[in-house]
């Protein structure tokens, strides 16, 4: 069983090289739903990161 690495919006922003605000705005615009939530943190998949990178690059 493969485990998937989940990323916060902040972690995605660091990896892509853009601000947190841009990533969070793109998440809303794309209508992405977090794969997991822990407290107030939302976690997204690597596939979501690819979609965000395509929009923000």
C-alpha cells in the first residue's frame, strides 16, 4: 500500500517559489478540496501541487 505525501499550502508555495497568498488564492479559484485536515491545516496531494504549479508558473 503506497502512502502519499501530503503538503500544506505553505509547503507548496515554498516548493513552487511563490507567496502563500498566491497559492491560497489559486486553491480557491481551482476549487481544490483538501485531502486531509488536521486542526486548521489543510493538506493537499502532489497532484494538486502539479495543478497549482501549472496555474502559477
